[in-house]
């Protein structure tokens, strides 16, 4: 059986905020797939076909039954991050409406089709608006500015390609049956029309501006903003991460200590520090890590990143691909603390 927190584990794994809207979407998606039961796709809520050591296929398509919940969640996260599901990830990371994410699922190669849309439209949440969280990740302290509102989005409709029917028309003129002669043409058009629109998010920064506008703003070289001057520099680095497609998944929160037992820059009680966790796909995070270290003048050629540097009275900390201070494999930690 699935653990009670499987939705949260998947969302954190792909760098998406744990919001009621996102959890509702995953629950509906699981109902549409029917996965995760002991007699079917064990520990596989969304019926992925991702190969894992010891997993077995349960049908001709290759849907897997996994040995543990952790293995099934890892397989689902790996599938979502494999490069084929960008619109779905964008919707989850911005906590878009379940209907919009369901449209992205329907337009994707996942295989659920319009099952999630049908469930949302039949009492699953499509008939009434959902209360969508307006912040990315856990709620920041009331005094902290910079919450991330869900980015506006648009629907991209597929371009219909009209087949060449000149040959078919010539055969019809020779006496061939029109219905049989044009069958392949009508099938092709029908398949194109059934693909449906795809979800295309508009990248926005923490202030609601376009990412292009944000990049035109230079990073502050000295302390600025609230939290004893750490908010401005930390946010400038978060904006830099957005250039590579990253999304802030956490800022200030109530947890005092990191996994290493040290006082966290994320903690609301750390009045002289501010921090962001920036999530995205592995290629996006790899590129962003190089850009962030270059901005701070930190040598880095890839792989594990555990770095600190003091500039203008501020201690900068970058953590990525490491378990130092917690699991930093699905996000980049950017922390800034006033030390002088």
C-alpha cells in the first residue's frame, strides 16, 4: 500500500511546493491511473514504467510493481525529471490549477490521456475553484517580502498538418469508395485534433516580473533589504537561478536546525540571514550551480558543491549534490548571513 505522504515526497523530489492544490492533483492523477495497490502496480501511484532494480512488469506496456514505497517514489520522480514532462513540472512548481496541469498531462506521452481531466470535471474539483497557495513552498515569516505567485500561463494549440489528398481524389474519380480511400486521411486529422493544447507557463520571478526583466537588474554588491540586509543579495541569486529554469521551493520557515544540527539560514528566528531552495531538473540545476558560483567567484567544475564565501560583510553558502545540511540533490540551497 502507498504511504500517507507519497504526494509530498514526489512534490519535494521534483522541486514543487506541497500545496493543497498540488496534492489534490496528484490524488486525482492516482485515481485516473489506478496504481499503487498490492494487487496491481505496487508502490507505483502513477503507473510509471521506470526500471528499478528488482521491479517487475505487470502488463504488456511495462508498468512496474516496486518493492518499496521509497523505490516507487524515486522511480516516479525520475520519470517526471527525464526531460519529457516539462509542462507538467512547470505546473506543479507554480502550483497551477489542477485543470491546467491535467491538460498538460493529457498532452504528454505519460499515457493517462484525459483521465485526470474527466475526474476533475465529474466532481473531482473542476466545478469549483480550489484555494491555491500563493507562495512557493512553506509560508515565509510575515515580514519577509518576495512571495512567488503562480505564473500566468497560456495554452499552445497543436498545429494541424493537412495531408496531401490529391492522390485519393484521383482514385475516387476512378470509382474508388470515398470512405475507404480517405480513411487514412481522416484518421491522421483526428489524431492531430485529439492531441489537445499543451500548458505553456510564462516564467516569472519572485516579484511577478518576467525573467528577462529580472536579468537586466544587476545583483547588489552590498547588504540590502530586510533580514539585516541579507534579503536583497539572496534574492538576487535566486533571480539568477531563475534564468536557468529554477523555481524557489522554500524560503523562511519554522525549522530551527538543519540536518547537520546547525542553526539554519531558513529559520524565521535567524533575523540576520535569508535563504532560498531552488528546484528544477538536473540539467537546469547543474547549469545554475555553475552560474551561481561564477557570480560569487567560487571555483567549481561540477559535482558536489559545498561552498562558503564572505563578501562585503555577508557569508554566502551554496549546497548542491550533497547531504551536508540535508538532502540537496533535488535543489540548490542559497544562504546569506550577515557576519560583519
